[in-house]
C-alpha cells in the first residue's frame, strides 16, 4: 500500500556525495528520528503509518555505503575512529542542518531520537551517548558487538529502548549488556525480547512502539 507521507531523497556532500532520505508524515511532525541505513526509511515510514497512537514523526536517514566493512567503520567508533568521527560530523551537523533548512524541523532533544538496527544500533548508541543534548532517546534493535559499554558511562544519558529476537543469541546478549549498563548508570531503559531471528519482521513491528515510548508523551 502506498504511504500517505512523502519520501524525499537528496545528495549531500559527504564522502563524495551521500544520499539522505526523509520520510515526511502527512501531518506536521511533532517528533523526529535520525538514523543510518537511510535505504530503509520507506519501510520505517510505512510501519509508523500502519500503527495507531504514534505521533506524527519524521524519519531522516543517511544512506549506508555499499561496502559492509566501510559501513562498520562508519557506524562503530572502535574500528576506525577517524572514519567514525567524519561520519559522526556528517550526521550530527550536516544531516540535521539539512532537515532544518529543507523541512523547517528543529525540535528539542526530548522530541528527537536516534535509531538503528544491527550495526546501525551501535551507531545509534554511539551518537546518543556522545550527544544527549541533541538526541533524547536511543532506539536500538539487535546491536552488534563492535561497540561496547565503557566504564564509567557519561553522567548525562539518553533514555534507551532495546529489542532483540529470541533466535539471535549473539545480538540479544549485546542488547542486554547495553541495557544493563545503562540501567546501572541511572538511565531510563526498556529491554524487550520478541520471537525472531536477526532481520526478522519484529524490527519493523517494534519501531512504532519504540517511537511511541520515546516521543509519544
């Protein structure tokens, strides 16, 4: 079924030209979610429209590179800190500036979340922990293990919602490790398990629940 909102894709200057896609809801956005893996923005918009009681939410995603190793190095600060830092600068400054100038969206941290699945979940965690003044919540599905909690964690922490599948023990362990560490550090944390393996439909089904929890109040 065609979505009621609008999908807008443009190319920004990072890395010789990187696509960014935004899902713009039919009603003026009351919340915004930033993400990597921008190729998936259409399905996240579709999931929001299929759900009830979700606030009008814009989703802005920077597309990932085709090479998986480059993606991992951009998404996790521990593999290639220099490449991660360049990608972080792109997301935190250029992509947010584009959303503000293109759509007039400049919402406070309590109306802004950062989201990701798998390696994108690591990216969401890294951005949320490094910039809690910009992203009030981290929405993380089945994160990889390239980025792990450090001790001590920052004193200012975003709220966090984790989901993992019952048939993906490696990723469920990673999500649980982060959830426990953040909860122990005083953060507001939800950890949910759903039937499924890595990449199954529970990711898309959980996304509206994550948005409602983080941005619906």
